[in-house]
């Protein structure tokens, strides 16, 4: 998520017409959980947050997606949820690339992790 207020990743299962976790097959549910745990470990290692928030809301975007947000006692929304608290902050030039590179190093090439393309 392009909001420099918080390190924020989103997992999106590559499954059409799925809006809820229970709509995934049992195997896909386990895979999503494994990927969520692995991303959580990587984000904890890279960002050292005070708390990691994980949520599958989908009120605006119906496609199943799971937010992973690193939270800090000093962040602009602490301790309440991040949604709608403060405007998104832009990353400094090159900073987002460094954040992505750090996560890629920790996740490792064997995971198949590919950062999402910038939609514009």
C-alpha cells in the first residue's frame, strides 16, 4: 500500500470471484495462512513494529485481500485503526524501492514473491 505512514502489504489470492476466505478451497485457505504467516514474519524482521495488524475487510474492494500493517506507538493513528485517520503520505523518492527490496531479501527468491505493478 502506498502510504508511508505505515509499512503496509496486501496479500491477494489469485482466485477469481472470491470475496471471502471461506470461499477458498481448504488447500487455498491453508496456503493463504502460510503466506500470511511468512509475510508477517518478514515484516516483523524488517520493520520491527510494536504490533502487526492483519485484516481482511473488503468493504471498498470486493476481491479477497488481506492487509498486513506494521504499527508503532508513535504512528499517526496509534492506537486506533489506520483507515481514515490521516491522509496517505507519499514515500520519498527511492524509499519505497528500498522497502520492497528489504522485504524481498527476507522473503527470498524461493517464495515467488513479486511486488505488484504500480497501477499508475
